C-alpha cells in the first residue's frame, strides 16, 4: 500500500471523506485556526423548571418579550462568534438562597437571561466543542445574583431574617458605568457586574451600626439558648445512664459500676463547665456591645456599618472590637432593598438590570478572551438602560 492510499484511508477514518468540511469534519486541526473558526449563536430552551410556583403564569408573555430584547442586545455585542459556540436562553429562577424571602407578594417580578460560551479545541486531529464553560454573561431583572458576599453563613441576620452583605468593590469603569466585583484577586477569572438603574438609587440599602450590633447580639442570645438546651439534654441523658448502670448486670464488681458512673458524670460536668465559660464570655461581649451602642448618638447609630470581620467584632478579638478598628480594612454593609421599585408599574416591568460578566482570561482561552474584548467594546449599556420602564410621573 503506497503512502498516498494510506493517507487517504486515514483521512476517511477521521471523517475527511464525508463531503463538505464542517467543524466536526476538519481533517487537519490547528489551534490557531480553530480559534478563528466561524460559528453561530444557539438558542437553548427556556429554563422554567426552577420557577417559583407563585410566579404568575399570565405574566409570561410580557416577561418573554422583555427577555428577548435583552438577548438581542447581548448578541448584538458579539454578533459573529468565532472559535466557540455561543448559547442563550431565558430563565425564571426560584430563590434558592432565600435572598428575597421577605419581599412583598406584589413586588416586581424577578427573571433573567443567560448566555454562555463553549470553546472549540483540537482533539484527535479535529475540532471538538467543550462540554463545560467558565464564561457566562447574564442579565438579571429586578434582582441581584452573585452581586454581593454575605458576611456569614446566616449566623448574623437582620431582625426580619434578611442576610447582611459586604458591598462589592468598584474595580473599574465601562462606558461611564461603575464595574463592581465581589471576587477581586482571582487568577484568570473575572466576576464583574454593572447595575443599570434609574437615577443613582441602587437596589440595596445600607445596614446601620445599630442593626449590625443587634444582629450580633441575637447571635449571642441564640448561642446561649442552645447552650442551655444542650445542658438540659445532657443532664437528662446522664440520669438515664445512671439508671442503666444501677440496673445493669454487665458490671463484674461494684467498683467497676461506680467507676462507669463517675466517668460519665465527670464527662458531662467537664463539658458543661467549658460551655459555661464560653457562655460567660458571650454574655460579657453582649454587654460590651450594648455599652458601645448606648454611647452612640443618633447619627452614629444610623450610620452605615463598615466592618471586615463580624466575629472578631463580636468577640473583641485582636483589636477589632470597634467600628473604628474594623473600618481600616472594612467594607460597607448592605442588604436587599425590599421596597425597591415603583409600585405604579406592572410587576413584569423592567425596573433594574444587573449585567453580570463571569469570564476566563487564561492564555489558552484565546477565543473567549477575544469574545469578552468584543463584548465589552460593543455592548450598548445605554441601550440596556433604555429598557428600564417608568411610570411617567
């Protein structure tokens, strides 16, 4: 068999004998060519499986119309995909983190659109599309998604149960709009948001110093209540253990029985003493916080809290027990503004937009880096803002 015939058979096995070439039929794969390979946008099915049962179905046509306008503007910023498959779909998400659990039933509806990008790369001599991505561009309407970091795993919450967040940093500016990020310092990955809102009012509100102190005190009280309950349960269990030991025939001698009872008694007592010591420290800190609050004038109480570590403030640890000490490395605290929005507008109206850009910048992600460059250059932020609806008054 000559060399030409051998090459022909090999090319056929790799898909080179199937007629006109396509991304999946390319016989010779060069990374630099794959990164420039023309592709297209793909519209994926709507993601409604996680939709809140309370979401009014009658509003879906109006919501879909607005979502399509958002997708159109995102696609316009990157009209001719190359080296990757660009996908888009409409999403109506439930509230998995209960971030809006306290919001009024007639509040603006929350919905979004998602685009994501699967790059092509050379595999076994031909272009192959990746199955996962690290690059998404999303628009979230009347809500925030991954915009802020919570100060705790729900230990410190407001009186109504709302979470408390650090306000993200402003890391730049795009076409006159601030760019926020809650994940600065990540290598090869960016997590950026732009808020499009009427005027300068953001869909968050400040958390005051008094609100934070009360939150820390509620945490202390919860711990004290749990400590008392733990002590009660352990003492009840100890009584059962003592009764078991008195009735059991498994002990060989009376001394062995008494030692078993004493060991359990000592274990429960040692644990109680340690917990009581911790509880007393918490009581002392509860009172310290109360004294701190009492010393504040009304303006100081209502000032926005700026902190770096709530637990160290609670425990007065390493010189971080006051707002002045915390402010040096601190971030302003905020929470969702549950009163945000114009009640005169229909619930499906667009009253705020969060443009969320999560993307990879690794050197080998050539197509994705080019995509985000084009997107940031072409995105019509004013056009997105023009989709905000007003009552006309």
